[in-house]
């Protein structure tokens, strides 16, 4: 019985030491990130933000390097991962319409450089766009672009793109 008591006490001490160590580590981390956490009003939680390793997916990056010379040759600026709410005006009182676009984005937007006016958007369609739920989303996004008279090009993702063909599609859509 005494032996069991000793094991329980030792186990308890190990747990206490482990908990104290974890608390010290958490306190150190909070101190290190304290200023940011205070600004976010999250001082009572452990929140860690890390920079993503890659801003664009492999498919987006591949397409970007084809798109860049086309944009440069036609005096256009490229923006990527643009929220629809940043492209389209929706009155604040129309929360329903705002809610339908607030978390949607397109892969690329081409703008004229003087006023950064959007002239065309591009959505890369990979295999996920074959799902019915995604097609419903795509149909809605198409309607939004059509209603605002902003061209939206849908390009199938590929390993290689024909730059001349792509440039022709873009320039036809902005004409």
C-alpha cells in the first residue's frame, strides 16, 4: 500500500512539474507575442500567426508567370486572390447580397495602371470546379460579373499554356 502511495505521489509531482513547465512556456510565448495579442484583445488565448510558405498555389504561380509578360506587354497590372467585395459595390443595407460575396474571391484581376481600374478577372478552373456544389458557386460568380459588366475569363488549369492564345482571349474580353 505504501509503495502505491509513493508511485501516486511521484506521478503527481511529475504531472505538476510538466504543468508548471507548460505554463512557463505559455507565459514566455505570450510575453513574446504580447503586444500583438493585446492589440487583438486576445491576451487570454494562445494565438499564433505564421506567414504561409507560398502565397500562390503551384497552378496559380505557373499561370502567373505566363500572365505577367502578357500584362506587361499590354500595360496592365496583375492582382491575385481578390475578394469579390473589393471588386463590386454593394450597399451596406443589402446585407444579403454582401453576405453572398464577402468570402468569395477570384484568382487574378487585371487593372489599367492609371486608376487601378479592373478591366478583366481570371479564374483558374481545376478539377474541383467539376463538383456540383462548385458549379453552383461558379454560376453565381458568373452572374455577379455579368451584372457588373466586368469580364471574367475561366481558364482550365494546365501544365502549359499557349501565351498567344491567352493574350488573345484577354484582349478580346477587355475590348
